[in-house]
């Protein structure tokens, strides 16, 4: 079986269809199976997501935006951490926007859409302006943490 990868992250364009058509014509008696997979979050995007959650937790705590929970009819407040940001904020938006409860099952676009939503709303409503880490910032963070 021959595998021919096509990157459809940005859509499947005419040139890719032409290329696929050429391959199919070269092997007229072959059986073909077309499998369409949506790209799930990448390893780099996962690392960036965890770093982003850490940064948000620090910023929430610096600005005294405490996490509030209710137990036994009483309200308890505590500081944020990265897991709380991911589970109580990021995943809630992911579920509301995409119907998914797991970041591992989200596509790269869905992760980006949630980040865009959070960046916009946190900036406008809470004055928190933190950009999602890009590849260069990730490399810099890794260098600093290894020293």
C-alpha cells in the first residue's frame, strides 16, 4: 500500500487535487482508500498551551483574581495554578465552542480559536493581555529552564 500525504491544514487546493489525480492515473488497477484526518494539536502547541496556562495563573494571582469554589454552602477562594486554568477556564471554553472536553482531541484550529476567544475577552474584560506563546518564546523558556 502506498501512502501519499497531503497537508490540508489550510484547505485542499487545486494543485493537490491535480497531484492526486496524476498518481491515480498512473495506477489505474490499484485499489484506493482515502482516509481524512483532521490535525489534532501538535506537541509544540501542547507545550505552548501548558505554558500559556501557567502564565495566566501567574497573572490572575498578581491581579488578585482568586479562584472561587463552593463547599458545604460556603465560598472558598484560592490562588490559581496552571491545571486550574486549563480545567476550569480553557476546557470550559473548548466545550462551549467545539463540544469537546479534551484538549488532546481538539484540532489545531480549535485550540487556536479558544486561545483567540480567551485573549480577546481577558484583555477587554479583565485587562489581562497575554499572547499565546509562539515557537520562539517556547525555545527561550526551555533554554532558561535548563540553566
